[in-house]
C-alpha cells in the first residue's frame, strides 16, 4: 500500500470538504445548493474512510460507500469526484486494473436517472416550456444538450452502454420522458 499517496489524498479530501462546506453555506439559490450538497456528501465519505491510518478493509469499505453515493442522485462533478477517488484508492492499494467492459444500460434506466438528477426548479421550468410548445427551442439548445449528454455519460449512460451510435440522437427524447412520463404527465 502506498502510504504517502494515502496521506496526500487524505489531506486533499480534508481541504475539499472545508471548501465545499463553505460553498454550501454561501449558496442562496437551490440550483447552487444541490451541487454543493453532493460534493459535501462525497467528500465526507472520503474523509471518513481515507486517513493516513486506514487499512485495506477501511479503504474498500470507503469504495463501497462511494459507490452507494454514486447510485443516488449526484450531479456530474460529485459523481466524477467519487469515481476518481475510487480509482485512486485502487491505485493506492496496488489493485490491478480490470477492464470490465461496458455495462449495458437501458433507456428506462437513463430516463429514471435523469428524473432523479434534474433539480425540481429546472424540472418545472423545462416541463412548462415543453408543454407550452417550445420543444424545438429546447432541442436546439447547445448548452442544455451538452449538459444532458455529459450528465448521462458521467453516470455510465454512454453510447456504448446504451447501444447507440450517438447521444445526440436520443438526449432530448430521454430528457422529455424524464420530465413528463416519469413525473406522471
């Protein structure tokens, strides 16, 4: 086990936790609070399990806790932070990288993930725009499309996992279903 790397990761996690707690305390708008809450949650797990004294079992328990957090509704930054720390812990432990290939994911899983991930304010605003006939404007939004595609990819809903050539072809349909179908419309 690489104890120097472990000590560095522990110190970095402590700094990140302090920073994200400050960001959360300063966030006035719910749209700013949710990402900060996700990062606080992830960094609290890291701080709890990754210490200079952690043994192998403690680190593996930390990996399990981070994976549980990733299965919930984290935004892309918190999700990727958790994944990067998991990879780093494996590296610290000296685990060999095992290519497990792409895990097949369904469109329904992607819709459910988006429905859990989109903030209530954004859901209400986007749903209203769709119901008022502004679908084409939303579909043409470069920023919205990029955000949805990146969020899906970061959570494992890549083109390969979904069995499609390009997320550009389906991102809006998945978003629309998440906003309307999954919410009882």
